[in-house]
């Protein structure tokens, strides 16, 4: 079975072709980062318009890359939520139109299920069951995964997601958009331990997250060390290192709790922040200590992409699932509302 995957949930236009026998055939991604950088964040209307401009050329390019004629698929999968409504509508409308024209089924895919299953695209895919840490700009959650669609949320963020906390803290420190990766790079030249920031909610039971207090602590530290409204470069790097350590420590502690509670021996990390080198190091060390195995997608599939949507769509299309003709987009959509896939 061959599936076309379309991802347009936010500011990246992703297209991919997945074949159940041959694996990933081709994938293409266009990022709108440069366009939104001027405004210091994603502008929803501009994101939607750019998806309109880029989507058809990317689809043509992806079929060409795979050496296939347009329409040589058995189904079309698209992100139907959660995400920006306008951006989702662009992808859903085109996907439904193509499926109708090619006379194949179409299916709306949960964006976070795509991230959760992204490591399945790798040769060394994680076996079920496992604990998944989904950590991105919009989401931070721990999930008990027993199969495709068999999800139990163990904990999630009560305010900012980890990626959002990175971006907001970077902006507070004067770094340009998108600030999260730049803050991580700055942290590499800093010294962990010079500034000790709180590890939010690790002193209480449970696996929920909160990063708003951590941001406040960083803001106060920056203000304290400002000299004529500027913080010396090395101090700024040390603050970045302290912030990053606080985030990755918090995530690691909660992952340890999730593994202990479920008894699972495998941990998956996915989402944009899963590309963070320090987070991977910390979780590798924790997993080794617990004699568990850590899995994550390759770097290009950590951020939003069409490959994860094509794969997740294939899992459900092969089980006979389809979406109605009406555009079934959802700005908010809890992962645990999904039904298990059988067969």
C-alpha cells in the first residue's frame, strides 16, 4: 500500500510518499522560518497563504523524486489537527480534492500521533509497548503506548511546552527567532552549574510539567546581571546552560518515573525538542542506568514533516479507516481520544 502524506499544521509544509513494502520513497519539506522571523513568531494568516503557494509544487517534486506519476497512490493522509486552523484547512482541502480525483481513500491524521510513530520509520524501530516523551514547541507529554492508537497520557504540561519555553526564554535573552536552537547553541559555550535554576514540579508526585516558573527565574537572573541593560556574553552563555540543564533534568526525571510506573523497557522521544543534543545525552544516560533502550527519529524527522503523517496514515488506512468528505480539522485534539488500530 502506498500513501501520500501531507503536513501543514503550522509553519512547515511537508510532503512524503510511504510504501508498505519499500518504506519511505521520497519526502520534501519547506520551512517558513525566514518569513516569520521578521515578526518574531508564526503569523497564522501568512503561514496559510504560504502553504497554498508551496504545497502543489512540493507534491509534484515528491512524486518526481520517487519516480512515480502523479496519483500513483492507494490513499492520502493529511494532518487534521491539532494545529493552526487556516494551515490545517489548506492541507485538508487539497488532500481531499486529490483523493477524490484519484479515487482513493483519504484520512485525517493526529499530528502528535505522527510524531509518536516517527521512530517507526527507522531500521531499528521500537517494539510495543513503550513510554513516549512527545516534546515540541506546542506539546510536552508522556504517553504509555501499547500499540497504534492505544495511548494513555501519563502527564502533560500545565502551561508552556518545553519548546515554547526555549523560544520564549531565548527571546527574553535577546536572541532572534526561532530562538530555541540558538539558545541551545549558546548553552554549549556556557558552564552548567554556574546558575542553578529550579526543576519544576519534580518535588511532587506525578508526571505533569510546568515551565512558567523556570522562565521567571531566568528573567530575574538576566535582570540581576545586566550592566547598562546588557548582560556580559559569558554570563549569558552560563544562564543559557543553566536553563537548558533545568529543562533536560526535569524531562529526564519525569521519564524515569514513567518507566518505573509502567515497567516498560523502551523509551521513545519525538518532536522538535527531541533533536536537542543535551536532552539525548541525559536520556541516554538515564536509560542505560535503568537498562532500558532509547529510540528517536533521525534529526530531519524530529520537526514537523510529511513522512510521519504518511506512516501514521498508512497504519490506519490499512485497517480500513477513512475520513468523511467534510473537512474534519481540529485546532485542539487530545491524543487519548484516538481509537486503537486492529489488524
